[in-house]
């Protein structure tokens, strides 16, 4: 993998800058979470059952609400994120709730510096807005496979890559669907609130076939594939709630894919 230290450092800075406003935002609803609400949405809750005692590795966990939701369900959770400020908040919430999830601050590609080769998990979990920050899905998939027990599962609920091709003001495709390398943009505000930002972000668009084939090539077998025609978060401008917890672009009158859901087995 090429050296992307500059890109990773910039992304870490902008994710650190998001933490306070995200913790305070209506979208993340930390007060509701502390009172017992789960942060997991109906799509993943349909699949994430029988979690008691399962060892789960949650990659790119932000400040840990999904990780802690899994811990509340009885899972033995280890979670990782590049943002030290997000991990500090996750640990604070973990302690406040009396849970025992473990949080690691690290670049995903450096996870082997924090976990032993013998560390094995029943599930590796990825949720919403994670893989666009990764340049190399072959290395990502290799790490997933290496930390799964035989018979273990990889489960991902992620933004559909088609969404990332669109200009979200005009809804005209503006970015390549297939991975053509890194994009650089200025972040003016966060998806969770209107807090002003003026920071640089770097991201990559990964097609469905790139995602799926990276996992295939590392010996994993596909057991579920589904595209959802709604978003579970009101995370873009100009969205309407067509049904409870189903958000779509108000000005897009046709069905488009918003979420990609996949499950693989080792």
C-alpha cells in the first residue's frame, strides 16, 4: 500500500474536530443512549441477535455508540478508530455505563500492532460511512479474514457507493463509481449538525464489486447481499422521512440504493 500519511493525518484531524458536536447532536442522541436506547438501526438489529458472549471486532467505531450497543447485548467488544478524541469519549461512555468494551486508537491498517496474531473474533463489524476513508480494500479484507475465527462472520451495513458518486446539491453524478484514486475536499460542516468546519478530508469511492471481490479473494463466502432504497439516518441535506427511520432525498423521485448490507462467513 502506498504511503498515505498526509491523508490519514488530515482525516484524523477532521474526525477529532467532529467529536464534540456529534456527541451533542440530535442525530446521535447521546442522552437517549445513556437512558438505554440502542444506536443500532432496524437493518442491523434484524441480523445482530444472539450476541451474548460473542467476541466482536468493530472497525472504525467513531465514539463507540454502536460498539457499546453491542456490549449491552452481551458481546465481548473490541473497537478501533483513528480519532484519539473519539476513542477518549468512547472510553468515557463505557466507564459511565459500567460496560467492559475495549477501545483502541489506531489507524485500521496498524491494527496488528495492537492485537496479537492469536486474537480471533466471532464477528468483525463495520457500520455506516467507514470504508470511504480507506485507500486499500485488499489489505482491509485481509485483516478482516485474519481476525475471524473459522466459521466467524463479517457483517457490514454501509453507505452504498452509488451515493458517493452524486453531487448532493444537484444529484448529478460527479465522482467516479469505480475507484480512481483519492479525492480531496474541504469540509465546511458536519453531516450530524451545522457546526462550521474548514478542514481538508481525503476519501475514496469503492464500487460494490471492489468490496465484494476483496472479501472473496481472502477466502470469505457471501451469505447475505442486500441493497436498501433508503437511509436509516437523516444525514444528508434535503431528506424526508417516508416511513419511520427511512430517509430518502426529497428531490429524487426514483428508487436509488442508499445502503449496502453484506454478510460473509469464514
